[in-house]
């Protein structure tokens, strides 16, 4: 496996070659997301994309929370402060704000663009940017203690790095989503499950992490070629019409159907053996 980049605000581990685990790692700050963490996340997902072994990613938080959201003090020093120093001119400030927000958005989008499925294991607080990040993941699991909120309205902002674009598409109740955005109301794991934000919740964070890893192991046993095709197809179809999605999968599968993985999977199914797939 290639050398792992050095990170300051996250940890990247490989409990087995096919599984990557990213841990938000500012536990004393409840994993508040500072500028460094945003950069680390983007770098980590890009690094994972370069690895042939990895088939699934688990994203979690160290300490008492998944994340308490944006680190306001850090944002004031490293974003708002820099914009203020840039120029007094409104137009020039707007250009720099546009650039800075794009960097933050790209950090969240990196989870979505990761070619392998990403499982978010959420415990404790999942605030603001935490929903931006988890909404960009493929699967969301939570502990019973998880507390979610779309917080930005309480600081005079509209959420701007992914929640308004992705959250409505991963839940099953648009009115509920708008209520949460307009009020910043805190909601728990049971309500999140009822409305489709998460697929399961567990009694505590230890069980949550164990179950997330078990799910990752099941996914990691599948054809990596199929996993890439599924994720690409699901994301494309979410953002396009049904007809566009059908055309897309026809094009993609003209290549994927010729993969050796098809024959390996079919033979394993017939022989009732566990298939063994090559690296990507």
C-alpha cells in the first residue's frame, strides 16, 4: 500500500487492506471543523481514491461527538479575517469569499466523489457542517445518543457547503427538512431513522462502530468494479432524469460487463464459495 499522507486534524487507518477508516480527530473541541480539518478530509479521500485495495470507507469521530460543526473561532481567524484584510471593496471581498467557500464545498464533495462507498458512523453531536459532511456519504448509521441540527440559521447564515443541496435528497420528507433548516431544531436518532436520514441506530457508540465495520466488511467482500459502477450510477441518476440514468448505465456497463469480476462472481455463486476479486 502507498505511504499515507500526514494529517493534523484527522486519522486515517486501514484495519484491513480493503477498508479505510477516517476519524475526525479534535476530540477536545468535539471535532469542531477547522480549516485544517477541511483540507485533511479532501486530501484523505483523494488519497483513498488512488489506492487499488480499498473498497469501502468508514467515517467517524473520535471522542464524545461526530462533530460539533464549524469551528467559529477558527473561521473568524482563517476565513472571515482573511477576507476582511483582502480589500475594503465589496466586489473584491465577494471574489475571495467565493474562492474560500468553494474550497470548503470541495472538502464535503470529496466524500461523494470517492469512488468507493462511504459509511458515516455518527455519535454524539452532528451539527451544521456535520450534516453537510454526512449528507455527502452513501450510508449513515448513528448511535442512540446522536443529536443532529442544521444550525446555520442561528448564526445568520444559510447552510452553504452542501446540506441544502444533499440533505433534501437523502431524506423522505421535504417539509420535515425545511422545518429543520428554518428552525435549527435539534432531533435525535429515532426521528432521523423515521425520516430516512439514517438506515440504523444502535445503543451506544461502541456498538455503532462495531456494526459500521461489520457492514464495511460485507461491502468489501463484493466486486470492486461493481461497487464503483453502483456508486457512479446512483449519484448520476440522483442528479438526472430516469432516461438520462438509463443511457448512462448502458454506456458504463458496456465496459463493466466485460470485467473478469462477472465470471468470478458467477462461478462463486454456483459453487457456493466466497469470491476473490483482484485489486482495481
